[in-house]
C-alpha cells in the first residue's frame, strides 16, 4: 500500500523520524480539547465576553464558530472572489421527488455531473458524497432527512487539496497566512492476492485506525485488488475521517499570501478562518495560481497542520492558543467598531443545532 501523493511533505519537522500517527492524533475529543476550552474561558473572562470571537466575522452566524451556512458565506463573495470559488447551487430535501428537484437545481445553475453533495450546515466532512451519475444523485439525496439544505458543487478537476488559514486584523492593510496544510487520501495498491482488509492491515498507518475506513467499505473489504489497481479509501479531506495531513508551511510565499488576501478582502468583514481548496500543483500554488476554493470556514475552524504526525503536542497547543488569542483580539476590535458578539446562549443554541444535524447525516464518501 502507498499513500496518495497529493503533496510532498514540507521540510518542517523533516529532522524528526517519520511516524504513522502522532501521540495525540486520535485522542478522544474531550482529552485534546479540554485545555483549549479552558483557554477560551480564560480569554473570555479577561475580555469580559465569552462569545467575543463570534464578532471576528460579524456577518456570519456565530462568526463561523458552529451552525453556520456554508453557502451564506460563499454568497457574500464579491465578483473578484467569486471567480476563485467552485460553482455551486442548493436544494432542500423533503419534496415529492428530491432527485428531480436536485436535477432541476443543477440545470438552473448550469451545472452538470459530477458534483459533490454535502449538507449546507456541516462539520468535519460528515455527509459529503461524490456523485457521478443520476442514479448516484438520487441515492445521495435520499440519504438525508427532510428539510436539509444540501450544497451541490462542481467537482473541482484538480487532484490535490489544501487548507489555508488566514488572519487579518481590521486595522491591518494586508492579512497573513498562518498555516498551510496538504491533505492526502490513503490509497491502496493491489497486489493481485490480498483483500482490501489485508491491505489496510499491512499498512503502518491504516492498520492503526481501521475503524475510520471499514464502515464505508462494506463488503468491498473482501475484494482482491488486481496488481497495480488503486483504491482511494476516503474522498472527504478531513483528518477525523481518515485523510492524512502534512504541514506545508515552507510553501507559504508572498505571492500566495497576496492572492489569498485579495480574495478574502472581497468578502465583507471576514477576518479569521480557513480556506479549503483544491490545486493543480505545488509550484502553481506557490505562485498564487491554479486553485479553486471548496469552502470558507470561520472562527470554528482549525489550523490543520497540527494533525501532521510530526507535530508535537506542545506545538499543537501553541498553534491553537495563538489562533484563539487572535480571534479574541479581532473580536474586541470589531466590537469596539460597533459590531456585536452573538452571546453565550446563542453559541450554545447553534452548537446544539449542529450536533443534532450531524447525527442525522449519512457516512461521508
């Protein structure tokens, strides 16, 4: 088995011996995030507002902390930013014929298959489906309960995926990129003898987390891949769903920073978050070219380079604390300028809504 070559690892941490998983990579959420929650509370008490970060992107529900609409964020993009975003449309489930409604929505938007179908309110890639045929489209929308708004986005033709974290204070002329992470899908390569399950068990990384892949493979775990044939284990580029993350800090260039800043400044009052995109090549990305944006995430997003297996726990917490400290600082500036934070009870309400919705979504591809 080999891993997808979506992007070569950066030189950051190259002196450390390679490791399949970091010490904390798949800790329970409460174990890893408890210190971060405590830090958030400390910062909230210091600033006198536990929900202050929600004012960092004041035109987005909860600043993008949780429960926000993906398309509402993309819809705010001006003409300059929109040309960098992969075209999309939406459909709401629960009609007499959801498949027909989805097909009609695609036609109105001038979109054709293949597309990526995903819930408009989502997190960590839950419910993301790759659709290539009308039958797959009908099957995908049928998996969601009624009254769920789904995004249907043109499949970006580029193979490689990355997450770019962007910060710009309201009083700064130019924003900056604080994190660049390459996302790779684990790829099985058949030998003509081993089953899919045996190939998973033979790999140094996937054998440690088979539960991330087996549920969506079903009976295919018993298939024997012909020699040289490949199988991508996961489509959604999310760490907790099984993708592999690599720190790409060495590839943050002035040209890339300027291009991302130009795009993000065309989204009103956006100051803090992560841009998920697909790109043609590292060389083009370094020049600020050859990429399309999948989605834009707000203050609830992470600088995902922390999930590179070479990142230490100390480095991960340092990155998390720095980013949350910045969002409190930005929120304070926006609040001083007249914007309001959402309030703790509103944060809780949106979090509960998102949690309920996530539980109703199907497995991602």
